[in-house]
C-alpha cells in the first residue's frame, strides 16, 4: 500500500481553531485541517507554508508539531504531520474548500471530521486547556 505524506495546519487564533470542509474528491464535504502533500525535497514546514498560501492566500507561522497521524484509508496509508500554526498575514480566502469555520473547544465536535483528523480533536482540546 502506498504512503501519502501530507501536512496539516492547526491554525489557532485566541481560543478558536480553523477548520475547512473539502470541496472535491472522494472525501468531499468532510471536515479537515487545511494542508496538503509534501513535495520531494521539501520540509514539512515549508510544504505547509506553501499549501496554506496556495489554498487560503494566507501566510502562516509554523510552530510546534502537535502530532503525526498514521491512518490507513482503503487505498493508501496517510502519514500526516500536524503543526500548531499562527496567521502572519492574509484573510483565509477559500480557494479549494467549500466552507470553513472557526471552532472553539466546545464546538470542535460539531462538524463531521474526516477519520484521520478526528484523532487530533482530543489533543487540540488539551492544548486549549493549557494555553489560556
């Protein structure tokens, strides 16, 4: 089974985290943290900065690695480095997504997360409880 290496941005602003809804592909309508594939020779952090710039016209600052999610989908294995990020500039313009929401600790479970992203929710909740 092939492995797809991707990165995801957990963009936190105050007490809210940014979530996007996929507008295409086999996981259309599922909710996820924005990001994308790592190109050959690219660091995960550089890939994330590039992907968020392309998808959301926003410049981010990549912080700590929250988790690396390893998840087996039916046709491939997903390895996803998930970084805590902050917005440096830009307005999060949705170019590839159908919808987006800022979620609080209380509303994190109010959307239909894709399976690989779902595993991050508890870790993100813990982040909110340690970062006032």
